């Protein structure tokens, strides 16, 4: 991560465009966020677009905006992502999944910093710094006719390669620290990982799911462990479970507990059940409340009573 950090520190204060490359889950978005936080436009939000998640028929409206009545359902005008990012940073994630048609329109905007909304004639000028990310081999995509060479060279001003986590296990302590800050900002209780816990995570697990797997694991530990300090014993109890059951089912299981009486058993069940459901919904209380059939205010109160949230 020191090599990555040095690259981020060098490029962040500039206006240079950056192409972040790496496998699924390696933390490309975290690199983009780090560049944004250290840039001159850190006071503005970084506008993010997942190019792979937007249907082809909607991506132009999403990127460029549209005028009222420009298509069925366009009941009002809408600013696009380029417009929203004016003066700041636009992060185009999974740029390699963009169609050739959209690539051509993107190229014009990147070259001229001008565009028109869908259904509009007015030319809008912007000043946008672009960060892009991909898990694809764009050189091969160019050879196969799936990606424009001129767009590649326009984006590839400063390339940053993000290696798999298995090749940089020594980065885990810094990554865990950053992930804890992100989770705490979302309302989860702040937890600490002891030195022996971090050693356990570095030495006895290869993290094939990369930073995405690490993030899910840190979030699970923050939710499921009642103690403030997470030790190697906690890690040993959770990692085998996450390797086997989660790999097959994409989710965690409730841990078995023994209780002295029914009241205590019910309390423990409620705690583990709600922790599990909250984790399943990425910490979103509203979605969790809807899933478990409780009013949001009632669930929020219960989560505080059970000390799941602060």
C-alpha cells in the first residue's frame, strides 16, 4: 500500500486524469476516494457512476441529463453526472463495460468538456476531472473491437495498478483502519482490531475476494462482536465460518449460544438475529426494518437497547 500511497500522494494534488486497474474487489473505489480526499476539490462530493450497472438505454440520460419531455417518463428536466461533477471529480467505475456508442459520446465530452442534455439543444460547458476504473484488459478489448483506442489514451494519463490483496497482505492493518472509519461514519460502533487479530488475518487467510471480502469481514466483525476490541480468538471463530458457509451461500450464519434461562436466550437470539439482518442489509436500518417486519423507529430503539448501534 506504500507504493499505492506514494502514487496517490503524487497524483492527487494535480488535475491529471487517472485510470485505476485491478481485479474485482481489489479496492479500486477506495483508491479513487483516496485521490479525491487528497485533491483540491475534496470539499466537493466525488460523483460516481457504475457504468456496468446502468442499462444502455438509460446511460446517456444518467451521464448527460435530459430535458422535460425528451422521452416517455421524462416528466421534468434532470442534471446528468457530468453536470453534477462540474468543478470537481467524476469517477467512472467499470469503464470497460461501456458500449462503443456511449464511448464515442464520452470521448467528445472528455476532449471538449462540452455536451448537450438528451432532448436539448443548449451546449453546457463543464470543468471535470475524470477518474476511471476497470477490471478488464483494455488493450485486449481494443484489439477485439470492444473499446476505443482514442478513449483509452485519453483516460490513461496516469495509470495506477491495484494488485490482489493476496500479494499485499501487509496492507491489511492500514486497510482495516480505513474500513473501520468508513463503517463508523455509517453509524456502526467503533471497534479496534488487536495486533494479534491483525496478525491472524495476515497469516492464516489469503482473502481470495480481495478488499471486498475484507470489507465484508470487517463489517461483520463490527456488527457481530459485542466487545470493543476484536482479538485473534474472534477472528479464528469467524474466519472458518466465512470461508465455508459464506463461500457457498454468500451469507453468514447465526452463532450458537447457550443461555441459563428463556429470557437470556431470547435476548441473545434477538441480538444475533438483528445483527445478522443488519449485516445482510449493509447496515441500512430502513431496509432491515422492512425485511423483519418492524417499524423503523421501533427497530432503531431495539438496536440501541441491545447495544448494536450507539
